[in-house]
C-alpha cells in the first residue's frame, strides 16, 4: 500500500514536471518543435476556442497566415474592360493549390473546416466570388457607351450649365450638423432651410442619377454603404466640375480605399482571429474599390456633362466656401 502510494506520488510529480516543462516552452514560443515567438498567445487562443491540441492549433494558425498571403496576392488584379473571370479564377485556384500543398502531410480538410469555423469564410470561395463580381462589372463595361449621333444630339440639347439659375453665393448656406464626426471620422452636412439650392441638395450617394449601367454595378456592390461618404464627395466634384473628370475619379478611388482601411484595419487590441478576418475584408474592400472606381471612370462621362446646377464659382450652387474648398475631395455624409 505504501509502495503504491509512493509510485502514485512519483508519477504525479513526474507529470507535473513534464506539464510545467511543456507550458514553459509554450510561454517561450516553442510549440510542437517550432518557435512561434509572439504568435504563441494566438495559437493558444485558437486551441482554447476550438478545443483542440496546441499542435493542431498550430496548423490552423499557419493555414490562416499563409492563406492571407497567397490570396491577397491573387486578388491584386486590374478591374477594367480587359478583366477576365477565367484568368482571375485561375489565380485563385493557383493560390489555393499552393496553400493546400503546404498542408498535404496534415488533415487538410479538417484544417479548412476549423479555419472556416474561426473566420466564417473560405479563402478560395471568397476569392472566386470577387472574380465573379469583377466579370459582371467587365461585362457591363464592355457594352460600349453609345457615341452615335442620337446620343451626341441628346448631349448637345442639354440645357447649358451657364443658363441654369445663378443665385448669389451669400444665399447658399450649408452647415455641419455636429462638431463631432458622424461616422468613420467623417462629418455630416445639410443645406439650411433658408438656403437657395446648392449642389449638396442634388447628390445621391452611391447611385448615378442618369447611368443605368453603373446602377447595375452598384446594385451588386457589397461595400456601397461603407463607400457612401466617398460617393458624396465624388458627386460634388463632378457636379461642380471642381476638377477634370479624371481628377475627380482618382480622388474617388483613393477615398474608397481610405475607407477600407478605416473600417477594416486591425486594431492592436484585436485578437488574432479578428485581425485575420479584418485583413481579408480589407483587401476584398480594396478590390471592390478598384471595380467600382473603374466602372465610374469608364462610364461616367454623361453624368459629368449633365450637371444639374450652374457650376460657376460665382453662383451659390457650387460657389459656397465649404464646397469650393473641402467637400469636393473630402468624404462626408448628408442629412437632407
């Protein structure tokens, strides 16, 4: 009886020492024979969240990190009329094949299931989906904008901008609704009730006033709500002709990508899973910014020409100081 007790005590001490040694190695970044340094805490978090062994959590961690890298590279694509869904999907599939090869000695299907459980998406499915949206965009872009005589005549018959009402600049009144940002660090503005018509009253966010083709694209755009403040500033720019159309379009694309960073840039306090999901959403968002920006650049000439107000800086519609100096390039929200 005493011998049995001694064996049990010795065994307990041995396993306690072994556990302490394993735990110490994990704290030092050594997991399953490999040093993970600062990522140790992330791997331990995955292990707890999925209720799996540390070595299995290592595979999930590596899969997510490498998946981000390979698929971000695959989605560095140019969205224009030459865009090919087939070529885009080939890039996705090659990235997927490369990722799979990294884990051919492991239970790949289980690693994928666990990764999807954490991130709520599959890398390759997500990549292929973006390719499909890009193809829909390219299909519309390839429907050449009509330049026949009828369209030219229609543009020629538009009321000239200089013939539209020109109220004194002093009678145009636009106010910031609050001294604090409304959302994403951007402010919200409104046209005062006693103001004459200004350009801010005719903008409509992410939806062209007279281009059905771009409307089709926007209807499929996943990030149109996030892009609203950028769409508003682009509307001001092209309505008031603050810049050449190419300049307005360039600022527009930059503003959308800035919004992608504001919404999806990981924060230091985020855990590994949240950071990974945000990083993937960020390069998805940037892909849609490219898609949307290209569509507007290639199909927006009519909207640029058919401005609904007098664009003179001496008229209230476009001459108000906040429009002249700020809103044409700064994303903002509108309260109407």
